[in-house]
C-alpha cells in the first residue's frame, strides 16, 4: 500500500503530465474549463499556504481566494497572436499553477526552466531583427534614369515669300534607339482660322480641328545641331487667313507628347518675288566686293506693282553651313548693288539677296532667297610706292628714314642703290637680302665724298610689289 505522501506525489505527477499534455495539444472544444486557482493541500497550514503563494508572485495577499486565470477548452483562438498570448501567460506562471493538488514545497520549486524562456525570447526577437537588417541593407547603385525632353515651349517661325519657316530648339538629349522613350519623329500640325477668330484655344480643341501637315524624321532630328526646322509651303490665293501651328514629339512606341506652344501667323499674299543675282566678273576691287542683282518683276501672287521696300544682302563664308539670319546691311538697300568692304583676300564667299516687302500689320516680310554667286577675291593689287624718304649723312654711313605705307597687308620693303642716276632701275643694287620690316636703314658700305642714289619698293603679303619710290641722294661727309 502507498502512503499518503506517495499518493500525493503520484497524484501530483499525474496532474503534471496532464498539464503538460494540455500545453502541447490544442484545446478540445468539449473539455471543461480548467481552474488555475491554487488550493490548500493536506499537511500545509493556511498561513504557510498564503505566505508561499504571495512570495511566488502568484497571488496578491488580498486575492488569494481568486483564481488567476481560466483557460476554457471550448475557446478557439482566432489567430497566432491569441496563441502567443496564451503561451506567454503559461510561461510566466509557475508550473505548480497547473497542478492544484501539489504541495507547497513543490509549488515553490517547480518553475519553467530559464533556458526555455530565453529560447522563446530569441524566437520573438529574430524576425524583427532580420526585418531591420533587410531595411538597411545596401545595394549596388542604379544607373540614373535618362529623362527625354518630350515637349517644346519655344516654337517660333516667320513668313518668307509663300513659305512659313518653323523652328524650335533640338532636344538636348535623346534616349537610345532601342528605348521606347527615343524620339522618332516630330509631327507638325496646322489650323487655318479667320483673322478675327478669338485667340483662346485649348489643346483638346486644337487637336480636334487641326491637320497633320508633315513630320520631321528621325535622321533630321539626329543631324540637327541646335535648331530643328520645318518649311510649310502655302497657296496664298483666296481670302486672308490666320494660321496656328504646333508640334508634338512621338517616341519609339508611338506615344505622342503634348502639343508645343501655339505659333500664330497671318501670312500676306502680296509679297515680292525673289530678285536675281548678276555675275559681272568685276565684283572684286582692292577695297570692296561689289555685287549686283535684278529687281523682281511681280509679287508671289502674280500681282503688280511690286510690293518692295528694299533688299537684304546675306553672305556665307566657307566654314558656315547655313546663311546667317543677320544681313550685311543695317537697313534695307534701296538700289540694286551692294559693296562689301569687310572681307579678306583668299577667302570663299557666297552671296544672295532677299527682297523686303510690307506685310500684315506693317511688318517687314522677306522674299525667298535669290540665286547665289560665289566669289573668291584674289589680291592682285600692289601697294602704293613708299614716299617722303629722307637721308641723314654721317661720317662713314648714310641713314635712310621713311614713313610706313598705308596698306594693312604690307610685308616689308626693299632698298636699291646706285651711283649713276641714269642707270635703268632694274640694274640697281639691292641692299637688303631679306624684306626690311623697319622704316629705317643704315648704309655703311659707302666712301667719303661720294654721292649715292636710292629708291624703295613696298611688298604686301600676297607678294605684290609697289612701283618704285622717288629717287633720293646724298653725299657721304
């Protein structure tokens, strides 16, 4: 037979096993509620029971008759947070709480091992730690996203003859050919309106009423340096009209950007035709290139008299690819000739002329370009002869002084000497072996008491030689 202590121990072991099973297995709905309130066991005094329970942190002194917690087996936990709550409370509570029949001494000794509490704490903290580490993890830097200009706000244009020339800045950068953001073309739209139509117009209205008149191709965009251009040729017969233009970029995937700013033009029909340049063969002189042209016979609509204010003259140098938009003349030329005095011999120049007419609202409108002529001026013009030569005599030498020639391209001077003034000048002795670049010269190869005769010539950078100067003479003292 077992003693009462052995029975109590067996009962305690049985209850502990049941408690362990209740922790490891999920609650069964039909199971009754388990009371976790500590009870007074046989062989333990009431005061000892109260002190030990309070010292274990299980009950407050005033609440030793109240159960700490009741876990109902019929309750189904809605999510893992509820399960975690039950588990934490179970770990916090001493094991003797699950065995209401254990003795007081066993209640004081039986607790959840510390290592299990540490394991549980690590399992709770690790996910948070890993999430923080992943948030701060550095990755290789990504290449910058290249942004492409998909809209221009600088569309401008002018009328020239029966054409409207549109221009806008070329995109500073474009995406690669394979990118969907690569600009493949620029579409040009035009809307014809009556001159007194209100100017206010939305993009939606313009898109619905305008007409696609042409496009700038991908190759033209690539070859454009700073400015993209488009020329719209007009038929100006009929009633006056106001034209509204806009452009939009189209990328590689066929997507269209928003419209540019609107350009409004009121073209004039009575604009002079282009003049005709005339090559005379006598354009080049020493100080100017003079070009000539024939005036236009009618306006672009065939009407006469010609609407003519004057002419603008343009020049393009060899290094330029396009005619400058600034004419050589500061005001329209009234005649049919123009002298270009700012040029350099040896350079290639191409000239053209545009007639200037009175346009809409008093604006000046140029005609189309005339034919062009190319002129390469050659310097075949000798400089003037040196003048005002003076001689300073001194024992054993004669010093020559003279002012510089007025020509800007003088390379130097030659000095010739003779003792016979009647000797042909091509037989005189040349005193300098190289061109004299100074305006003084000392002749030390002289004899005292003998008279010497001198003359000079000037040479320009093209090798042209001036006529001989006047002959001067002096006797060596």
